[in-house]
C-alpha cells in the first residue's frame, strides 16, 4: 500500500508543479497513514478510504502551496484545521514558516500534537480553543482556512489575527460570488486562483483577501 500511495503522491506533486524533497514526501505519507489510522476512532474526516484521502485532503492542501510560498510568510495560522488541513502539509513543505494550527475539538488537537511530535515539526504550534478566544502574541501574515461556512464568518472571526497588510486565504469550491458581495465593504479581493487538484473533479478556488 505504501509504495502505491507514494507513487500516486509523487505523481500528484509533479502534476502540481511543486518541488518537494524525498524526506518531505515521506513525512507527507506518514501523516496520511496516521490520519487514516486515527480517523477510525477520532472521526477526523468523513472520508474513510485512504486513496480518496490522498486526493481530497493531501493534494487539495498542497494545491495552495505555490500561492502561499509566493507570499513568503513568516507566520501563518490555519483556523479550524481539524486533522491538520491544509496546515500540516504546508508545515512539512515550508519548514521556515511558523505555523499555528487552531481547532476547538480536543480529539483533533490531540492528533495534531501526535503528528507534530512524530514528524518533529518544530515550526508547528497547536492551539485547542475557539478562534474568538485566541489572542496571539504576534499577528499572522496569512490566515488560511478550508473550514469556514462563509467568507463573512471567516472575516468576522479572524480579523483580530491578521497583521497589518496580511492576507486572508480562503479555500473554496465554486467561485463564491454571493459570499464576496457580502463582505465587499470589509475586504478587498486581491487575487482569485482557480485550483486544479489531481484526482479531484469539480471547481476549487483560493481567494486572497485583504482588510479594507
């Protein structure tokens, strides 16, 4: 199973045009296998099949990597990270970026602590609390999430986390015109990136927004 997964992951990384080291590839595979193993008891995802997890979770998370890298963030927070998506794949690929994983679910953050320790991710910190209760010592260059129900919820809940000039990065499916219209008086849409995720059909977008 591991060699088959590695071949599919390597092919997906190549299709995304990313440069990932052999060590990072092994870390990504270990994360995926641990996610699959812990999912049975911890309900990290409704997706149960490990091959589907590779496409719908791991490659989906890696599809935003180049856009995150282009912003050269020093500090990034993944809000509502759940089992570490997209935060853990980004932390593996960006060892020089300090990444905070925030989630209010204690079971999920226990899994994240396990992964941080297992993979020796010294650039990762885990926060088990609600976003409105989290007051960081320093603000973040990027606030990213694939979990919020709406852009309005993301902006309202997370604006206190963002540094001056920092960016919201929202991972979405179909281009959310109505959601953008609802926040047009509060944020500026800097850029929208259509995402092509290997093994996934349907639209995916990454929206970069800045507070007005």
